[in-house]
C-alpha cells in the first residue's frame, strides 16, 4: 500500500489514536469499517471514512489496537490470530453499535463477545447489563417442554455461554472463591427467550444474539429493533451449521443483516477462519 499510495498520505494523532488520510487506486474499493493488512510492513488499520473530493476518492484510516499483546488483554484474554484481534477492535469500539461475527466452531466467537461484554459492562461502565438470547432450535429430536422460569427454560440452550464463563472466571485453587466469582459474573448476564422480545426496548445494554444462522430475516429485524439508546448488538453464527430445514446459507438472517448493514458507518463484520478450540475440532470442522 505504501508503494502505491505514499505520495498521497497525510497522518496525524487525535485522542491517542493515529489516523492516515489516503488517496490512490485501492481506496475506491474499500468499505467503511473494513480492516486492512499490509504483510510487508505488518500494518493493520480500519477504514473510518471514504469520501469523493474533486474527482478523487479519499479514505481516512485508523491504526488498530493489537489485542494479541498481553498489555491489551480484554478480561484476561488475548487474541490468538489476526482476525480475532480485528474482531476485538470492532467489539470494543463504542462508535460501532452493530457487530456480526461469522466462522466455524471453535473460532472464538462466543468467548470474544462475552469477554468484551464483561469488560465494557463491569469495568468501563458503558453498558448496564448483558442480554444473551438465541433461537431454540434443536440439533436432534426435541426433548419436550422444559420446567421453570424463562431463564431456567433457556439454561439448557446456553451451554456455550456457561462454558465460556468458566474460561473467563479467574482460576485459582480456591474452589469456593471461583464459584462465588462465577455467580457474580452471571448476575450481570440475563438470558432471555426470543419468544418474548417483541415490544421490548433495551436501554444501555450489550445484547448477544447467539446461533444467529438459525434466525429468519424477520426474527432478526424484531431483535435488532429492540435496541434503544446506548445499546450494542452482536450477532454470531456459522451458516454452515443451520439446524432448521426452512433456511439456507443465502436466506439466513445473519446473511441478510450482513448485506443490509455493510455500508452503515456504525456497523462492522468479521469472518473468523482459524479454529482455536483443539486440533481435533479443527480437523473435524474441515473434514466432516
């Protein structure tokens, strides 16, 4: 990029962030909040604006934070690859209200979303509460009605949430202390059923929509339009794991919103490709 655009680069710093204003042949192909990478220079940035000026296309880009560094850990975790670092930049950006994450099993979608939700809710006080929801579509046969309250009914569907909470809870030799910390974290997180979302408004909440590949476009619209002022919505899914016969990769709700939000300056999308769960999970994901 520097070789083709160096004559037209301006740079400056503002509020601790580094910005570049660039003109050149590649700029017209960029989209707002698209992440850029220059291998030779190890340069990583995000596009903040693309404008037409006097017949030339000009882009403003901002250097990204490298969340692979221990000094930039989020709730004790660091990114294990470039795409995860990009995703953390989108998730931690208060100017981005809507984030979509796609990728195979084990790429870290739920862990990244939950870690950034806890960091921004408990530590940074940007949000008052974390709301987690997902569509209740079974992988196998339905086990029937579940007893209890709304949250108790949703608990069996939230295994991924609980697994990741264990990772994010401080681990030490004190079993009682670990259990108390785990319970305290859960008090910040409310599990809600998709069936009771219509008519609600969420103010200053961090909303996580899991398994979004099983949602229709109408269900997705119903969920996203619940967001009130100060709320951030994160949709996660893998279109290769659609569990309902009524949807395909092209008609899935997450595919729908990625396409519709791609030019909105307050949204971002990241596709995670590299699995970080285990070599067995990675091999099964590729082979099966």
